């Protein structure tokens, strides 16, 4: 009844709405800052509202039937769905399971590399793991020390 593209679109809209709700509800627990005019919760709330609006726009386009793009092959759909699932797992690892930001980014990047790039030899896998460790440490340092996000 549903083509793979339609199933993917519905799953992505539902997951996007869930992510938006998760971001927004988790930002409500952030303490207001006396020193920042916008507060620390403004960025997660903005991301949540943007994600919510984009998901609603996609839902409206799907319901109107104007978004009929069946050109994406089944493997592309599967890859997109797996990457969306990995992003959901990243957010859950940081927010729900309270895993450290750098560690969560490291595991997310490693899983993404292994899935998308299809590394073949042990040497390329080691290079990818070292590169993701360096990059995730840099992202963690920038987020916690430079921008002072309390992740």
C-alpha cells in the first residue's frame, strides 16, 4: 500500500516531531542565567521550534500530495533512515542517558563512518577511529570550554 518513500516520509516526520518535543522539554529544565540576555535555553528552544516547523511543513506537503519524489532508491531510503536513527540515538545518549557529549559524538561519528563509508581494511578503520576521537574531543572542547554549554 505504502511505497518505501511514503513510509520513510512518515517515519521521518514522526521522529522529527519527537526530537523537537524532546529538545523543547529538555530545555525547560535549564536554569535561567543572570548574565546572558537570552539565557542558556534559548538555543535548544530555537532548534526545537525550527525542527517542529520544518516537520509540520513536510507533513503539510505530504498531505497535499505535492511532495511526490519517488526517485530516491530503496538503498538511499535505508541509509537516510539509519542516519536519522543514529541522530535520534545521539540526542537520547546526551539527554536521556546523560552520556558525556564528547563520548556520544565519538560513538555517533564512528557508527556513521562505519555505516556510510564502508571501511574495508583494519588500517582505514583505525584511521577513522583516531580521526573521530580527535574531532569529537575538539567538538567537546569547543562546546564546553569556548561556548560554555553544560553538556
